C-alpha cells in the first residue's frame, strides 16, 4: 500500500449493524465498517469492523520484512465497528507499531473500550500480552493528530498549536446523534486533499452547522446512508443512522466533491443498494455506493 504519490482510500467493510455474508451481498460485500487510507507512506485505518481481518492479513503479507506503522482510528464502541479487532493480525507481530485513537465514551478512554474485546473471559488471548507495540490516545474536542514530513509516528496536538512541516493532519468532532454516547467523525487531510468519514450519524430537521463547516469543501465524503426513507419513517427513526436523502442533502450543504454511501443495512441486497445509489444521484450526481474492494485515489 505504500507510495508517496497516493492518497488512496480502500474499502474493506461497508455494512452496518452486523456482518451479512451470503449470495445477496456478493457485489457490495457483507463485512462491517473498515476503510484503509494510505496517505503517502502513512497507513490509517478507519474503524475495526469485520473488514479489518482481511486487511490485517494483507498488511502482513506485503510488509516485506519491514516494520509496520499503523494508526487505527475508532469512531465509537459499537460491536459492528470493533468486531474485527481481536482478529487483526498485526497485533500479533513484534514488528508492528499500532497507534489506536478514539473517543471517551461512558467515562471510558479508548484503551478501556477495546481491551475487554480481547481479554478473558470474552477472548482466549489477552491483548496486553501480545508482542506488537500499542499506544492508545483518547481524543478530546480540542485535539488533532499530525504526522510531520519524514516522521513515522503520529503526534497529538491541540487545535490552537501552530506546527510547521505537517504532512498529514486528522481532525475529529463528536456527534451525539448516534445512541447513546455519540461517535467521532474524522477529517483526514493530505497533499491538499480532504476526506471526511462520517458513519453512524442521523440528521433530523436540519443538518448540524458544526458538521457542515467541518466537512466544507471535502474532496470525498463517506457518509452513513443505512436506510431508505420508507424504512426510516416506518420503524428506524432515532436509531442513529441516515437515509439517502440525509446523506445527499448534507453533501450539497457542505459543497463536497464526491459522496460515498456507507454503512449499508445488512438486510438490503445488492439490487436494493443499486437502486439507492441511483436515487442518490438524482440529488447529488457524484454519488457512489461503497463496495468491498472499491478504491479511490484522491490524487489521481
């Protein structure tokens, strides 16, 4: 995945709620949320749903004896976004340096949130005994993550700090629209391009002005679009997920260049997702429905 000329976004898991393997999801895929971002030489991973399992195997397969430097950015603590974490192969590699970022939820930092997933009695292997090097960073609203040119390791700074020679910058904001503790939205900037990762959000009467400002002018918006309007109106209001109309509306409001529909409802088959994509394009022409294996190079 390395290559300084790329800002490459690769989708490894695109479903919401729970994995949905089977003939009805062959084209879009049945794994839950995981997106890899290669920003120059830096490997960032957005969420650790079941899609991260295959990603981990691929990272080890192609590392060529070199150390792995990985930054894992967690949006929130729900199972579909963390289910793959215990099976992420680099955790077992002594040459892997893994920086794990995420929010404080229910008065727990990110280390407290993920450790029980991979420790007895819930899992036979204790993450605290593994040979990889892991660091945990619980982000607050005043912090951002940067990578300086030539540096492998990320640094957490306050938003007020002015730092020279920044190669990659990640900002975050919390949304409280996802029950019950909220979720982080991430903004990744590299080489003059910008990616927004906004899963597990729900907009109601109006879009959050803070989010619209946060996403303003992004080159790529990956946005929750789990439900059709009919399903949402009938039974899904308040579940913390968006419709196609919500996703396209906020994409227009924030003047983004391209929209990716994400966090697909596990009971929807490929044909239904195709129809939702077609519907979205009537409101926002540059819309695509995420599928496993989809790649977008923002510098191409």
